[in-house]
C-alpha cells in the first residue's frame, strides 16, 4: 500500500494552544548541577516545546488519521478488523501523519541527548572535581571496581543515551548522571517537578494513603539511577537508613554528590546488579522499591529482581515496583502509541515488559497469591494551568501502574 499522503477528512480542530512547558531554568539548582549557557538552555527549551507541540497539537491529528483512514483501509485489506498491535502499527507506519509525529518525537530525544552531551562534556573536568569533592567525605558512595554491569546495560544505550547508564570516558566520570538530570527535565517539560522526582512523590503519597503512619527503617531502592526519587523517600523517612543500588558508576557518583549537595545524608549509593544485589550484610529491608526500572531489564531479569526483593524483604515488609501502565488490553491505537518507546526509542525490553503478567511473576518469586496486589500511584502534577487539560504524552505520564507484594509477619 502506498504511503498515506492526504490529511484525514474532517480532521478535528486542534485543541486550544497550550501554554509553553516550564522553561529549563526552573530546574532545581544544586552544587553538582552542570551550568548551562543561555544557548544551552534554549536547546532544551526547544526540545520541551517540541514535545508539548507533538503531544498536544499533533497527536490528536494522528488519532483522527488512524480512525478515519488507517483503520478502514487496513480492515479492507485484511478482510477483517485488525487484531493485534503489530499489524496495526505496520499500517500506521504507512500514514504520513503518524510518520511525522513519530519521526519528530524521535528527533526530540536525539536533540535532548546531543544537547546533554555537548553541555556536560565541555565542563566535565569541573563536574568530576565538584562531585569528587562532595563525595570525599561521608559514607554515601560505594563503588565496586571489579563490577561488570549486565550485558544489556553495556550494549543497549536506553533511550538513545550515548554510553547508556554505565559508559565511562574519564576517571571518576559523572557524565551519564549529569546529562540524565538536565535532559529528563526537558523531555518531561518540567512535568515531573523541579527535581524530576514525581515517581518518588507518587510513592510516598501511596504509602501515606495505604500504610498511614508507617515508618520503614530500612529501605532499598533498586535501580536508583541518579537518585532523584530516592531523595524523596529519604526526606519522607528521615530516620530510615536507605540503600540505593544501581549498575552505573557515573549515575551513582553524580547521585551521591547531588544528595550531599542537597543536604541528604541517610542514603548510601552502592554499585551492583539488582538481579543479585550484593547486600547480604544489609538485608532485610522493610521497604523495597523499584521506580521505572523494570522496562530496562529483560524478562528473566525481572523475575530475578522480584525474587531478590522477596528474599531481602523483612517480615511485615512491602515490595513496591512502579512502572508505566500495561497496555496489552487497551484499544490497538493506544497500544501502538504506548508501545512507541519499544519500537523507536531504543527501549529494547519495553514491549515485552508490558506483555508480561507481573502479578504472576511476583507469585513465582515467592509472594503468597493473596499478598500480591496491582495498584496505581500518582503525584500532584505541576500543570496544567486552571481551565486546561493536557493530553497524555503516552509513555511519559505520571499516572503509574504498581505491583506490590507483602511478606507476612513471622509467627
Ligand atoms: C530509567 S532509570 C530509573 C532510575 C531511577 N529509579 C529513577 O526513578 O529516576 C533505570 C535505572 O536502572 C538501572 N538498572 C537497570 N538494570 C539494572 C541492573 N540489572 N542492575 C543495576 N541497575 C540496573 C540503570 O542503570 C538505570 O540507572
């Protein structure tokens, strides 16, 4: 079938122009944060504005094109309604409106990563020294020089991040962490808050609602990255001892320095594989979380991470795994939109994770059937302004799916 070139008939008027996203300079400032020139900030502001345009203005046109032209043409071609998202996506890929939206969305990610690299690499020696100085005292950083990250983290740079989370170019490299912090703020247009910590705030809000008054004393954050969300837990539970583990030394160096710069001193950042956390001396934990991590690991890895969270959980404790919502039961167009990262954004495990029954995985990991629960978590969004609604930017929303597991108190 030839590429669909015409605009769909009767395309609805785009929704009222939304305000621009929050400008980059509204990001949380701290001593480890890279400094950005006016032009560097502008690059990120362009990325954020493009994302806002794509989600708010172009996506409704993609949806109209799918309904009015792609779906009828596909049904005529197949002689039946489409039944799975893969055949639906192949048809979408022949539609010009989809192709423009998808290509531009990919371009925003490429631009973000390039802008992040340019900004961080030109000041890397200074950033390394700042983080070294912040990490020189205290007990917050534990790296393992003999550690080799899992192969998928070394060979698959998630969401087009040059070098991924684990790549190192210089001694004591912090580029991955620094670039992640300044870039994710742009991709989300500040929607995750000045500290890009909405998942952490959603977690704490969920705990306040579902376990009111609970004060976990030992907390484990699996796949903490640069620790933005870990610090929300650290502040919510100031008496707790928090272990934050990740494979990426540049993420951990930056995260530990960032925590120090922000005056948080109850988190220890430890390098290791969350499939087999090297924490025999630390366990058990009252609360074990993973926040937006599972989509970056393979299906067998997810099973091992759940098994580790069961083994390392204290009696009466809670395992809490937060992710983007599964979409396998959604309408096919929505499945394709939510599946976009798995196809075009170097998220190799995204699609298979969302086809996985995480409740079954938790039970297989050792949790009793009645102790496993599917739930949702959210935090108060930064926007929209009064009177406006923002169309969801699929795959980047702040309304998360959570699977939890509880360990019974010992007899
Ligand atoms: C999308 S980031 C999320 C980071 C953090 N939880 C947050 O909320 O910002 C995923 C993180 O998981 C880490 N990760 C993935 N698989 C891992 C593994 N097997 N062992 C340790 N860390 C892993 C990556 O290095 C990366 O920092």
